[in-house]
């Protein structure tokens, strides 16, 4: 039993939990962090790659633009961000298309999005505004963005939220954190540990018993932790899937917050990282019309694993495959080796190589099925119609005792990102410091 009547117990050592821990400890608060895994970072998961200088990002990889909280943290941590470059190419039916090919369709989509007066799900927006047969290219384009980028289910996603995101997207550069996103997490942990925070690993929180300014947290292994307040900084998927063993129950129950949680959207994703002996995609430039492959950044396609990217302008022989949204769900509980085979089949289709010749070139690979990860149970959140009201419920502390944090608690333009998690961690810490 671990007693401290004043402690703030933070559940989850991802970006949001660690950010909150760092700010609270530095403001003089006593902080205990309970983490289910044996590592920090959560959905930030940097592992050493074949090249020591080039780690693999198994979770978050990109900084999507000049994001204030992330940039400020990277600066404090003395980390450099590298611009992501290269050409974005589109391949359909085995043919390479220029991105300009979709200009007219995108203009049409924009016009219809701008005309929308009331929020609906994206699926309803399509049903009400597009002719299913004649405008298939537009529909596929919308679907590609919503599912591929936002990991969203069109039957649930808010059109207004996606409209805000898509139409206000600064045409900015994406970045990678040199040495890996994990370095940001190490910096935060170091910072809060020096200020006195204590972290305990392999503590799968099961129950939170609470009354005003008093919490008792019970873990699966029987350990108990006592404090004044708790910050619940676990992924939305964990809170939504009440039948999963990693989920958390509250005593007394908090029905308004659970209802808000259930109404938010949480996507699915499978990420495949393959290290090859050579960058075979560069050889494609010999084919007529394929010169842009020389500087391949992203390849978007209609293959079963549709999105691929290189590490351009850096040169490790790494390809990353990405399947997000409802199509990723069919891979739940499927062996990683089978997903790898699907990845090879997709690459064979895209690069017109035999599967055997591709397999021979593979040095190593990793399949990350985040939907099956018991401490994530999915990818990241997306807005549904009514999300804003739900977030206002979730972001209001329960009797100044229970607080929620995480990327899903964020209501700004960078939904579903590390930036969202860091901002949420900051906001919850600032809110908690207002409690007498
Ligand atoms: C494959 C993938 C790619 C992504 N790519 C990008 C990207 O390129 N750029 C970007 O900005 N964002 C990206 N994201 C999103 C980004 O990773 C997340 O938004 C962010 O890391 C979430 O931080 P968090 O603190 O909210 O949650 P998490 O990082 O998930 O942290 C929550 C913590 O809670 C712990 N936990 C869970 N259950 C329990 C329990 N019962 N008891 C105790 N602890 C528990 C977990 O182990 C975890 O450590 C990606 C996500 C995924 C999955």
C-alpha cells in the first residue's frame, strides 16, 4: 500500500501524462505516475533500427507543421527537427498519376464542404451531396483522406471537424525529430524525475475509488495507491472498451463522463516497417513516366496496404506501410506474419516486382497492430458531430478530484496528434494547480 494524502496520481506515461507530471512536479506538487507497460511514451514508441543513427518510429513519426507545444519542447530538450521531403505520388490500377490529376475533384469537394450549414457524419455528407456512381473519384478521395489520414470511420466522423482540418491546412512542412520522438519523452521523464516525480511500471490500473479530494487506485497486480487527485491519461480506446482487461472502472460511477467518452471517435491503424537491403524503389526511375520515383516521399495507392513512405531526404532503405480507418479492423487478432505477407503483396503490385524477389531483399521488419495493443486499443481520436459538447464534459474535473488528459481531450486544430496530447497535459496541469 502506498499512502500519501497529497499526491497527484497520474495514470499513463504517454505524452500527456508526462507533460502534466513535468509541470506539476516543477510547481512543487507530489506526483506518482502509474504506467501499465514497462516503458514510457505510449503511442510514441521509438526503437533502435538497423542503423544506430536511424531509429524506427513504431507509433508517432511526424510533427505535422510548426506546432507550438512540440517545437517549444524540442527546443528545451535540445533536439533538432528534420524536414520531411520527397515527392508524393499516387498510384491506381497499377498506373502512376500525378497529384494534379485530383485538382478538379478536390475543388468540387471544397465547394460542397463550404456550403454545408449543419454538421453531419461524413457518410451522410457524401450521401446528400454526391452522386454515388458518377462521382466515385470524389468519394474515394474523401474516403482516402478521412480513413488514411484521420483514421476515422466515415459513418461516425464529423464533417465540420474534417472541413476545418482540411480547408485550413497550412501547406506546411512535416518534420521528424532527429534521434526519434522518444527523445522528447525521455526529456520529460528526466525533467519530472529530477523534480521528484516517481514512476512505477507494469501497473495496470483497474479501479479508481474516489470522493472529494481523495482517490484510491487499484491495479491488476493488487497494488494500491492513495492520493488527493488522479489524472487519467490513458488512451480513449482503453476507456471506451469497457470489456477489455486494461480498462478502468470508477467508484462511484461517472456516467456523464463515460457517455462523453463513448461519443468520441477513435480510429484504427496498422503500421508496417520494412528494412530492405537496397532502395529498390529508386530503380523504378528507368521506366517511362517514373522519374519522380527518384525522390519518393509518399506513395498513396489502392493496394490493400495503401499508403507507403520512405525516409527521404535521408537514405535508410526503409519503407513504412500504413493502413488506417475501418479497413484496419479486419486485421485485429491476426498474426503479424500474415500482415507482413499482405504488405509484400501490396509492394509487389505497386512496384511490379515478384513477391519472392521482394521477400529476398528484406533484412528485417516490424508489424505494429495498434488495435490489438491492450494499452492503446486503436490509433488516435477523431471528432464526431457533438464532440465539442462531449469534450467540455470531459475537460471539467469531477469534484476537483478526477481529471482527464490525453490527445482525445484536445479541442483544437491538431486533433489526434502528439501536439494535442502535450497541450492537453499542459491544460490539465494548469487546471489542477488552480485547485485549492
Ligand atoms: C501508429 C501511430 C502513428 C501515429 N503517428 C503520429 C504522427 O506521425 N504524428 C503525431 O503527432 N501523432 C501521431 N500519432 C498519434 C500520437 O501518437 C498520439 O496522439 C499521442 O502519442 C497520444 O499521447 P497520449 O498521452 O494521449 O496517449 P498515449 O501515448 O497512448 O499514453 C497513454 C499511456 O497510458 C498507458 N495505459 C493504458 N492503459 C493503462 C492502464 N489501465 N493503467 C495504466 N496505464 C495505462 C499506456 O500504456 C500509455 O503509456 C500516431 C499514433 C499511432 C498509433
